[in-house]
C-alpha cells in the first residue's frame, strides 16, 4: 500500500455576482427594501434644494414651485412615497424581530410591533398636519 | 476594536436613528409638500407647505431639519452598502467617502438655510451673511 | 408502505478523474419517511461507491450533512424526498465554500472564525470548585439559550449573500456563538470578544437580509444575535472613543 499522499485541487470559492438577489424571493424582497434608500436619499436632496431656493432667492422661488407642480415631479413623488412607506413597514417589522414586544417571558410576533408602530406613524403624521395647519 | 471600526459603530447608531426618522416623518412630508399641494388634495392649502413650515417657525423648522437630515444620513449610508452588494464591492471605500461628503454638505446646507429662514431656532444668535 | 422512485441530480467533482464538475443522475426508491441522506446512502451502497458526502448522526444533531437542495441550504437528513414529488431534485455542495470532492466542502475558514470569537466562558479569575457553581436565573438563561443550539452545520453561511460577496465577513454562526457568550451572565470576556465582533469585517457588514435565520435547522436566529451585538457596539463606541488608545491613534505623535 502506498503512503504517498496526493492533494488534488479544490473548486475555489466563487464570490457572488451582481445578480445574486434574483436567486430567491427573499433576496429580491430584501433588495427592493434596500432600494427604498435611493428614494429616501433622492427626496432628501431634492427637498434640501427646495429650502435652498426659498432661502437664497425668494424672488425666483415660485419658478421652483412650477417644478413641484410638473407631472414628472409629481409622478416621482408618488413613487418615492410608495417606497418610503415600504421602508416604514419593513423597518417596523424588523424592529419587532430585533426587540420583540414581550408579554411575561413570551415573545410576541413581530407583526404586533409592526401594527403598533403603524398606529404611531398615523398619529405622528396627523400631529405634523396640525403643526402645519394650525394658525396658518 | 480599531478606531475606524469605532467611528463606524457611532455612525451606525446615527443610521439607525435616521431609519426611525425616515420611517415616521418622511412619508407625511413627501405627501403634503409634493403630492397634496400640487394636486390640491386634502388638506388643501393655497400656500406652499414649505413656506408654512420653515419661515419664522421653530417647531416645524426643527421637524423639517430632523426629517430631512435624518433621512439623508440614513438613505446614503444604506445606499452605499446596497451599491457594494450590487457589484461595486471593490469601489466601496470610494462610494462611502463620497457618501459622507454628500451627507456633510447636505446637512450643513440644510441647517444653514433653515436658520436663515427661521433665525429664532437658535435664540439670540443671528445667522451670518443674512439679509 | 408504498414505494416510489425519484430521480436525483447530484453535483459531482472528482479531481482525480477530471477537473470539471458535472451532474450525475440516480434513480432511487423512496417511501414517505425517506430523506435525501437516505437516498445518498442508497446510491453509495448499491449504485455508485465513488460518491462522497459527509454525514454522521442522521438526526439533525451533528450538523455535518448540509447541502444545497434545489439551491436552498438544508440538512439532508431532515429533508424528505416526498416533498419534491413531481419536481426535479438537485443536490449540490453548500454554497460559498470551496469544494473538496462531490458534496464535501472545505470549512477551514469557518473553523478559524469560530476559534477567533472564543466560544467558551471566560472569567477574570476562576473561582475554586469548592465555592460552587456560577448561578444563573431563568431570565438570564433566556438571553442566550437559543444561540447555544447552534450545531455549526454552516447552512447560514451558505445562505448568507454578504458572506458570498465577502469571505472576510465574520458571518452568522460565529457571531451567534460569540453573542451566546457575550449575553451569558457568567461570562466576563467582553474585552476579548468585542474587538473581533465589532471590527469592520464583523457585525457591521451584515445588512439584515435574514436568510441565515430562515435556513437554520435548530431555530437559532443569527440575524438577531448580530443586531444585538451591533447595538452593544454602538453603545460601547462613545465610551471607548476617548480612551487613551484611541487618542494615541488619532493625535499626532510628537517626537516619537
């Protein structure tokens, strides 16, 4: 019997390619969830630009408001709102997974945290509307 | 923990806070400013919401700063990671640096222009170069 | 019991014969209680003795029989053939690891990471046995109990795209086991483990995809362990920010 040991090459590990998130439904939902950040970022930057227009030159600000009224901007905003709400819902759900609401020593379903936080979202949104309507 | 990792830990804390801010504050701002106002939907207003929110206001100006500033930080932090996952892993350091630059400029600009519009958010101190 | 026949497609890699991996089909008889591992054992015993795969306990305890079944990491001893009736059934080695032969993968990378997080109780000073055991309440046990169920089967590493993109990522099981000790009231090893789990290739790489927790056969939630560890890191950072070591690293060194 030979004692000679032969090492055969392994198939090396391959890093995932850019399309990995299409491999299963969980990954795809995850990627949609993460891409909400594009709309959150884009809206924030657009809004900072609006504040800049208002502060730097109130005279030409009304021209910017025409941009706000343009169909392209409204369509973008509706899509951005949809994605932002998707961020809210998925964020609330994940919070429920990470810090589950406990009843005694029992953990509750993350859906409970999602529900409670959604109620908070509605209350906060109404409070903001008050901020903006009251006395104006 | 390396110093860089320690900074990253702190920034992750801010990112997390920004996630809550974007989740709770951003939808209503997008709705009133960019959907309800241009389309004349409830609650209808003839004046644009931004002027109502940020000219000589304290509470609502701070709300706008928190909502937009927190969302910007959260969005860019998350977007950098997502771009790395979408095949730009090798460029991650550059993307992250660019991201922080945008965050810094964005937050400074937002804070400064809101201060110009509502100088009372910092009592007793007028913004420099204001008209 | 009724017997049926299934066709399984198994990934083969036999470097002593050919450098190229390929698929081979086998027809195997199965009943309602036949698992994928039984099918592999049937092939090895009666059809093709060259097939290589790992297994030991065949009851979901040892963690050695993991494979990608139709692309999803599973314990082959806990995956029933009848669930795939009318569907094709492809068995591949666990993703994200180098392949040694057929379904056998090289897990050295994980073994190194596991050692790095020091998965044992660390005490500043061991108290002598006469002083009795280190006591723990039920509530304290709750904090880490689930994480101690990990059997190192590495399904979570095969399911984790972050590990798939970056081999340096500490990964789900190693962090879950680190947290199992971090959260243990008897342990005093935070100083030793925090630099590992809170490093840049540690928990911060995770973006909460959560597939590790979905595929875990033992009900462990590594995603939760990683998030809890992140929260600890974020709370720890401001405290250690002004430590002498950090200041030394940031401040210019005069005359040294």
